[in-house]
């Protein structure tokens, strides 16, 4: 098995985490708070590719703005073999970005993690004066049932007037 590298290109010098032997790295994950035009990501993966020629490179960010020429920058990065895919949360609708990527043949290059249940669970806990730092809350994933949200399960599927449906139409 090879190693793993995680890069946070944050402000200043950023940080680099390498597991195992640096010479046997087969996965590199670039972590950032947001992806916008993908210019900074492009610069980072160009450098990473020189050090880790055979590694698969992935980008992960909390927010995906994908403005300007982001779709063209992603196309260039994938064509040069510099990035496998990007993952962002749905804090911002990804409908427009997904369409622009698809128009360039980049289907599957954008992974969107739905965090709506996580946010709803946090709001419910805060409203009930419960902790969002509890281990049981921290272990919840996007698809696991949240005991604080029993009445919300299935509402989105059965509701025709939910705010989620109007959000998807607006993008």
C-alpha cells in the first residue's frame, strides 16, 4: 500500500500532512475552504504533480463557488491528468456548476455532499439546548438517521411545497 498526502494551501504557507513513506504516495488530497475559479487549485496541483507523478489527486472544499472560468480550468486540469475529481458541500447550489462541467464532458468530476441534515441537526440541538459537540452528533454521516430529526424523515420526498424544490429551480 502507498502513502497519503493531504495539503491545505491556506493563508501563508499552508500545511502538508504525509502518511507513510513519501516515495510511495498514491493519493494526494488538496483541502481548501472554497473553490472559486480553480486558479489557486491549479497552481497547487501543478506543484504536487511534480513531486508525486503517479499519485491520484483529489480536491475537497467546503464551499464551491465555481465562478468565471472554473469549468475551463477544471477541464484543463483533468486533461493534463492533474486532478481526478472535486468534492464540495451543498452550502451553495451546484446546479449551475454541474451543468457547465457536464457541457464540457466532465460528468462525475464534481461530487456534492449534502449537509442539510447536518445543519438541521445542529439547529435542532441548539434550539433544544443540547450540545453539537456530543460524540453521537459528530459521528453522524450525511445518510445516517439523526435521532433529533425523527419528524423530518421522508418530508422532502412527499412535499410539493418545500423550500428545497424552489432552490433547485432557481439555479
